[in-house]
């Protein structure tokens, strides 16, 4: 049986039903329909400007594509798996709309540069949306920080109480991470903003096309300068997936702390009911499901990045069917990232911060030990010796259930006579935070400066 595929002229036999289904991509690449139509409209206009198509032909084709775009917007276009991909579906629909002249649209174009163009247009749109979602998240982080400059908490290293810090300072650390994430997506946008249209299959075309014209029509900053690279490049998708994976890693870290701090043992925060669920058997439960799912979904985004890297690692130039595998992982990543950032932003905005519980955790935790060591160093004791003295005081305090600030002056002086009654002001957690004056530190004035700079950006 002869094939009825649009590319089937060279073939005597058609594919089996299993091969057709295996080869087809319309089930997922129909998501590119709008961008395929826009790319085709730009291509038709360019073919007309360069007189490769007559004015009449160009007007017919562009007009037919505009009608299909309108139908798509109104939800009136349907696609068939009879035609393996979105490109063949659109070409068939255009032929039904305007007749055989539709076949001239593919002049000076291959599906190789067509699908690359579609993905570039699609990724530009989606990346802009994700950057906007990150702007929303950054605004919430800054707003939350601004409201908690004077909220004290223990800063952690190794999940152990380390030093007193401002809760706002903690939040602003994530502001810096998410700002770098935004910059990575902006870099991904830049690498996406090049047009492959006109590269044809891999070698360019003999027709006198104007690639600058179609690139400008589609809003690209420029063109790929090598036609082989244009159809085989997927670096822009790797840039996007790397940015997405790093963003999800940051969200996951934040969620891990939210999950811990929302627990009974910590009780530092409380997640709003809208972002928690109950148990089917334990009536008292309030589970942080949204935070847990964001943490869990990080793995699938990592998987998409590694999957595409693996697909690309052995491919010879230029186009190979393996490249069809670039889409599903990217589409899934886009959906995952957009949902996670949006929900996380809403969850963070509504989290209740229990400042009294945070502050209480500093009362008997010895996180002010470094303050005492610095105090002794300021009195002239070499820091290493001061460190030893304070270490012994901490050991004594643990053994006697006595925090440093609750020890009597006599007890303190038994370990080091240089200690005077001015030490109690130094040991106060609020003073410990306020005394931090170095750039980027947790000192209240430094944190206010960080927030002010963020509000300007």
C-alpha cells in the first residue's frame, strides 16, 4: 500500500499503524499551533516581499493563515493524528481553507527550520511569563522581609543554632537566589531570541529569501548565522531547563524549611489553610502538601534537563528525529515551574510568622557564644584563647542548664577575669543582631538597606 503522507512521493509502501503512531508528535506539539501559524504568516509575507510568491498568492496564503489563527483563538480548530505533526496539520487545514495554493507556503522552508522557529517563538513567550511570575515572588519576599526586620530568630549552620539573625535577613537570602534565577531566565530568553527561519533543512535555500525580513516580522533580535546550527541547536532549551532546575532547587530548599518550621517541634510559622490538607484518619493533622509537592516536583524538572542533555550528547549534525524528544520535557517543565512559582508565591504571602516562638528559641540556645568570644577579643584576649574560654563556659552552661546571659558575673569571671558587667548587653540577642555592621550582614540597618535596594529594582 502506497503512503499518503505529504512527504511520501519517494515511498512505495506506507508505514504500519504502529510506526505512524510512534512517529507522530501531534498529541503534544499541537501546543505550538499559534506559533506555527505566526511563523507561517511571517514566512508568507517574506515570500511575497521577495516576489517568490505573487501578491495574489501571498495575500491568499496569509489571509488563510489569519483565518486559521482566528479559529484557533476561538477554539474552533481540531487536529488529526492522520497528519503526524502540527506542521502537517496546519498545512492540511490551510489547503482546505484556500485550496492548492496552500502548497506554495512551504517554498524555501523545511520542517526542520519550521519546528525550530515554532519552539523559539513559544519559548520566548513562556520565558517572559515565568520572569513575570518571578517578579511577583520577589515582591512578596521583599514585602514579607520589610514587615519582619525586627523579628529575631536563630540562624542555622548544620541545622544547629548558630547566631541570632533578623528573620528579614533570612528572607532576603532567598531574594538574592530568586534574583539570580530571574537573571538566568533572562539569559535563556537572550539565547532564544534568534531566528532559525530560512535555514531550510540544513543548507539554506536557492530562493532569494530575506531572513532579516522574517526575523524582524517575528520580533527576533537577529538570525542564526549558520544554517546547520540553526536547525540542530537546542542549547537555548538547555539554558531554559538549567534555569528552571536551579529555580526549582531554590524553591525546594525554601519549602524544606517551611515544612520543618511549620511542624509541632518548631512552630516558627503556620501555613494558611488554603495551602494545607488534612488526614483521612487523623483529625488533628494539617499537612503542608503544597510545599511538599513543590519539593517533590523538583525531581521531574531535573529529569527534563538530564533527559535533553542525554538526547543531544551523541547526535551528529544536523537534524535527527531524536530532536522530537526536546518538546515533552520542556512543556512539562514549563507547566511545573509556572504552577510551583505561582502557588509558592501565594503560600509565602499568607504564611503566619510566629515572632514570639522565633525569639523564644534564642533564650537558652547559646547562639550568643560568638558575641562573648568577640567581646573578649575586643578586651585584648587573642581570639583563639577567647574561643577556648567561651567553649568551656558553654560546656558549663549545658551541664548546669544555664544560658550564658543567665550566669552571674562571678560565674563568668571564674572562667575569665576580663569579663565585666557590660557583658550582659553584648549577650542580648537583639543587641547581637544590631551590632552587625558589615555590608550584607544581619544588622538591622544593613537589612533595611538590602530591602531598600530591592524595592528600587
